[in-house]
């Protein structure tokens, strides 16, 4: 994304390194007045639309590609990413580490953690969010 490098992990914090070599700490930051939801145009299916419709605060929809959604939350530019369509482990693992380092979380719809290294490569439906 624009020549930026993100790194982080749970218990390690999260940083963004720019082209000039400047390293910036990043942190999730929820807004109080509205919920900024990141989603894909191609995966804005009825399940995702229903999930978003159930949010009790006003919603601002932000379009972003793949793991960039996690990074938007990690930087404080978005609050929530519901993913109710297929993804693979390699689509999410690194960005999840950065989000968790920035104080966010990724859980299955029932609140349990997303597990990696299982027998199948598909992720369950999940919600990534600023905590």
C-alpha cells in the first residue's frame, strides 16, 4: 500500500514504516459517534449487509481491498470489518498480527479466536475490530 510496510503482533505493538524510513507507532482508535465499517464491493453479500444493518450507531462504509481492511482498523481509520464470505489463512494472518499489535482483535462470529495452521486453509467467518 503506497510503499508502506506494516509490522506488529500481539504483545509487540504495531508500526508503519514509510518510504523515507520513518517508523510510526499505530493504534486502533474507535470513534464514538459512528462506526466506520470496511468491506469489499465484491463481497457485500446479504449476510454482510444484514450484519451492518444491525449496528446500532450510524455507519460509514469504507471500501478497501483484502488485508488493507485490517490495516485501516490498526491505523485508527476504521472500526470494524465483518467478513462473512470465504478467505484463506494467507489472506489474513499477517494483517491480523498487525491489527492485534495495534490493540484490535479478530474473532469468529461466536467470539472464539480465529485459528491458523488447521487442516483446511479456509477461515471461518470473522469480525476484525478495534477493541
